[in-house]
């Protein structure tokens, strides 16, 4: 029983660290996915809006 009392604090701290790191990595992954989706949406909008926004090139006569 002494071994459990000695090792329990280290195990608990290790588990807390593991859960904290897991939540940080999951949040980072979700942020990266949201950023990629936002960039893809902005790129798609710029592709559809670009031809109308560009002026016609002037011809050199």
C-alpha cells in the first residue's frame, strides 16, 4: 500500500498533464481545420469575384 501512496501523486499529475496536452492538441487541430476552411472559402470567393473586378485590358492600337 505504501507504493500506491508514493506513486499516486505522480500518476495523477501525469494524467493531468496528458489531458491538458490532449486538449491543447485537439484545439490546435480544430483551429487549423477552421483556418483551412476559411482560406478555401476565401479562395473560392476570390476566384468567382475576380473576373468581374478586373478591368478590361486596353488594346494598343
